[in-house]
C-alpha cells in the first residue's frame, strides 16, 4: 500500500546512513522499499506502482528523485494514480521546500506509516482535529521539443543561464548543497553566457526578446536556494516566469544577490509574469534543465510548455 523509492546516490551519496535507518523503519512496519539502480529507475518503479494498486509513493532523495517519481506517477490514469510524499535527503531539496513538505525524515516516515487506509485519510481532512496526513493536489508542468522529446516536471524549468549553471554544478565535486550551486553560478557568469533571440507565444500572445535566462516556476526556488519565481504556487493552475535579457558580467553579479533573496522581481532587467502555455522558438539551442535534470544541452530550440492543474495528490506530513 505504501512504496518507498530511495535514491542511494542522493546528495552524492551523503544520505546513505539516513536511508538505511529509514529502510529499517519502513520494512519493519510493512512498507515496500525499493532503491534506484540506474537513471530513470525511479520512473519505472513509480509507473509500476500505479498499476499495482499502490496508494502512495514516497520519494526519498533530492529533486532528481522527485522528478523521476513524478514522471512515473503521471503514466497512471488519474483514477489510480498514487499519491506522492517526499522525504528530502538530496542536495537542493527545492521541491520539498517550495511545496512546504520539509519534515525531519524519520518523523515524516513514522507519520506516513501510521496511515493504513489512504482513501479514509483523504476523507478525514474535513476534520480539523484529524491526525492523518494532509492531502492536497498540485499542478505538474509538461514540456515537449521539436524532436518529440516529452517530459513532466514538478518544480522549475530553466532555459539558458540557469541551465548552464546546472551543468557547471555537475563538474564540482568538492562541495554540496547551496555552496556548490553558488560556485556554479559564479563560474557561469565568468564564462559570460550569451543570450539567444526568441520568438514566444505566451498564452497565444506573440512576444520577441533576446533571452539570457528564462525560468518557469511551478515552485518558487531552484539551485538549493535561488528564489527565481517567488510568487509561484503549486496549486494555482499557473506557471510563473522570470525572463532576463542580455546582461554584462558586472550586471549579472549585481543581480545575483537579488535572485538569492527574490528581490530581482523589481529589476529593470527582469520581466516577470504568469502563463498557462508557452510556445518558444530560439534562433540557436540553449541548455535546458527541468527540476535540475538535463533536458537538453544543444539539441532543442523549439519548445511547447504547459501546466496540468491538480495533476498529483501530495501527502503533507509536516503539520
């Protein structure tokens, strides 16, 4: 009834000790425990869960693990799609933080294991004194490029600068968490990332601009603590976006602390907004990430992006 999918490579292997404790607790209480062995394994496990009558899947890892689990859950029809819970043990944990799901993992799993009937748990939410986990729905984004590559995403999608910084972060081996992402951003600024010219249709309204960075947020933060779309809500049926034009290295350095605090929304160099659909054509491919995972490095220059409202039920054991 409850499937735990753990990524032993989360936080670059730094979460193994915690995950061993969680495994003991989960298996003692009768939950099913599965560890990922290769890329996209969590997607396969989560997809199979829906067809096997599993009521809830717990993603134990970082944003990459959640991303894979969400892509697996979305393969099941809504009527049998398992609920999602997250016990964050990764590098950034941006989805869990943005969704307000962060709890101490051991306490969180104990709360989840105490629920035996997920349908009953959902019904008891009308009772303000209920001790059952809170269950709510969140939206999920979907992106497809001109080559037919299609993928779901739950937190952020980045085109250009932030995706290039994500690639830089993968080369840093001596740091973890936010310091790693911050160093990656500084290195990307040093390389002086160049904008691409873009034709866009935002909810079918045409718009042209040189784009150095375009971040779409279902959640407010990425990169372990950059508040790129601070007004984002995961249950409003909308995607927020932050669009940055071509800037110099000095201008990017000035903008950096503002993005860390979410105050870049007042910058003359940043265009903020909301949308339901985006069709984008770039004059040259830019790197693209979804939830911190590489979607494309240099093969996509045309994208269709949209939001699926209330796509997944999320179990919140945080309060």
